[in-house]
């Protein structure tokens, strides 16, 4: 499967229409998230399998930073027509990702947010984020984003160590991270820093330096992701040729434990397996995904979900723009999730969260697996204690029993999920 390949699915309607049941579910839910994909990067990193393109890779309408915003606005207009029967759900969060969204002028990003707000009201206190490369932002651009309605910026720091950045093909100057964080803070934006651990050649001391530097910059949010060598990437080819070694699971586990300890000591609480935040600064947009909410994904290769219907757009920016120019939907395919599929996905995603998964959401096989998971030190025993009961037998106001991962459980989350789904032998 090539990088960012789209899944198989059913044909999508040419006009993008959604079933009435999906629209009714959106109307009942009352809120919508928007993801906007910007597929441009100055350089395509060797480990990256996202749907991104470097300058010179693309030609034609919608395939450049100059013309791309117009294609996005066309999809925004399409979404307004498709979602009209659901009323005007408020936009709870907006997330502009990529790629490097800040390769577009700040005025284009603010204009896209304005196009969204013109069609759906922005909820009070809405979270509006853009990703950025530390080299792709200026103080003036950050100030313009803040004035235009953005509340948050997510900077791709990855590492503070030059040889680690070189292995990842990251071209930014590590010193620019501190400059970008300071400029964002002056503009009044919350800051999230993204880190990657497990890069070939990265020592434990290298990783400690990256985490400690990130903490010293005092962002509100820090993400730390284990490097995964995806098939079809330049890094995968280098591993096959023996030029670099593949990431090691034990090394990754040691680095995760170190990050969790350092971040916890600094006042950052984990709220999802790979994410830590100051209290009240969790990424609400990503929580929409993990909690099975509704969102429209704009841009080539973007995925969407509304009321149990999931669809995905054409990958190539030129094809995406051409479909919209012709008045059609850029969707390449879609699927309608069954209740069983939605239940399984809820277990897969919600079990990764600090607030946990209700025990009542588990199949009988999963509930039977709970004592073993506690005995193996993979889930917290306290969450499974029955709430105190009043004399009439009703709970005493305690929250329902929940499955919450321990630190060891976070390291072995995939295996825990299999047991919760009743799939482990």
C-alpha cells in the first residue's frame, strides 16, 4: 500500500449527499468539528507517509499554494449545501493540518476560517488550531492569525538534537522553536509542541534533552509519538538497505516512560496515550475523533465522519480541485458504519483516553477479560470498583465503572484493546 493510500469503500454520491439518518444524528448532536488539510511542505521528510507534496511535485489548478485556498472554499460551499438539512450546527473546533499549513499566507488561513464562520456559527470558546513548522512562521503572521480568530498553534519540534533532526530529514533550525513559541505567546496563542522518539541513532540522553527543552518553553500541550517506519517511505527503503536500523520497541518503551515521568513532574497530565497537557488545555479537536464525534474534513485525502457515515476525498490536489470546479463532490469513497463497527471503534479509541471507557460499552468477552487485565497491571483497578449504593440500590452519584490504562497498559495498548474486544486467544 503506498503512502497515504485511501481505503476501499462504497462509491460516494456525485453531489456528496448524506443519508437523512446521518443528518438527523448531526442535528441531534448539535456540534461539528472542521479539519482543513493543507498538503504542502518545503521538503517531504523521509519518515512521512501523509498526503503531502513539495514544491515542483504538482502542477495545475488547486495544486499550488497560490490557488489552493480557492479549492478549499469551494468544498466549504459544498459542505454548506450537504449539511443544510441538519440546520446550522456550531463549529466547536477547527484544525488546520498538513503538511505545513503556514506555507499559505496568514491572510489565506484567516480567510478560510472566515468562510467557515460565514456558514456555521463558531461556538463560544471554540478551539481553532493550525499546525506549523518553526521555520514557517513570523511574529507578524502569528499576530495576524490570532487577530483573525485562531487560538492555538501546534509546532513540529520533533527533536532538539541536530543529528536526530537530520535522520528525520527535518530542516528547521532548533533555535527557531523557542523563537516561534515566544512569538505565539506574545500573540496570545496557546502552543502545542510535537515530539518524536525512537529515531535511529537517538540516545536516551538525546531524548531527555528534547523533552526537557520542550518543557522549558512552557507550552500548554505536548505530544510525543513513537517513530513508525511506514512502507513506501524513504526511511523504510533506508532500513531495508541497512543504512539505518529500525526503531526498537524496548528503546521506545524506555523513552515513553522517561517522557511520562518528566512531563508529569512538570505538571502535564496525560489525557491520551501520546498526549499531555496543562489542565484545561487538552486538544478538544482530537478528542472529537477519539470520542466518535462529527467532523468534516476539507482538502485532498481528508476524511470525514457524520452520524455513522465516513468518507474520504481524492488524494491528488489537482484531481480534488478539478472535481470541485466541475460542481461535484471530491469524495472518492465512503462507508456506513454498522452499530457493531461503531462499538468496536469506541473501544479502540476511548480506551486510549485518561477518562477511560465505560465498562458497559464492552462485549461480554471484554468484561470477562477485566480481572486478567488488572492482574497483569494493564488497567487501573480503582476504576472498576462498583460505586457506593444508596439504601434503595441506586448509585451514590459516583461515575460508572471505567477501564483506564496504567502506564504499562499504555505501552501495551494494542494488546489491551484486543483483549477488550474478545480477540485475544
